[in-house]
C-alpha cells in the first residue's frame, strides 16, 4: 500500500463490491457469448459442430484478452466490452422473432436479459471504480519498478 497524491491509500486488492461486480460481468459475458453464438449459428447459419466450436473458442479467446486488459486498468477495453455487449444484443433481438418454438424464444429472451444486465453492470460506477483501482495499482507497480531499477543502476555504478 502507498499513499496516492491525494493522500488516499491505494491497496493491493480492490473493494469487495467492485471485485464481485467485475467477476459477475466476466461470468455473464462468457455466458452471453456462448448463448449468442449458439443462437446465431442455429438461427442464421447452419454450421457443423466443429465450426461452431471454433467460432466460440475464437470469441472466448478474444473476450479473455480484452478482459485481461480490463484487469490492467484499461478503460478503452471496458468500453469495447460495452460495445461488444450491445452488438450481441442487437444480433439477438431479431433471433427472438425468428424462433419457431416457445422454448427457443425463451432461450433467446434469457440471453437478452443476461446481456442487458451485463451492459448496465459495465456502465456502472462500481465497475469503473474497479478499473480505476487497477489502473492506479499498475501505475504504482510501474513506479516502484522504476525506483528499484534506478537504485540497482546506482549501486552498479558505484562498483
């Protein structure tokens, strides 16, 4: 822990509520991505299971990379997640109308509910507080590394 410029203590771990919201967003986006890929591939396209799995894996890896950047305090990646969620909602809305059974419509509606909840969580102040904490933490770590490197170089120059 160190004192920030405004004399506020920056701890290693974010507040519990912010961490929980981040984990919920991550879980809901993974669920929403999987359900959206299933809906899109079964409603709009008729692809084999291998292609469906490949597309799901690529999207999951892309999401994981972006989410990792969020854990490093990237506000632009958090905005990217927000737009990604909106894109999934926009893709899923017509799918509700194209389903032929009530169970499939219910599945699509549940997916939309998950994605809309995720959108509002990503926009929340708590989620942004988590990102700000991570941003400050990473900057503090970089500052500490620079100070350590400076001391090491000073010690080497004396020898």
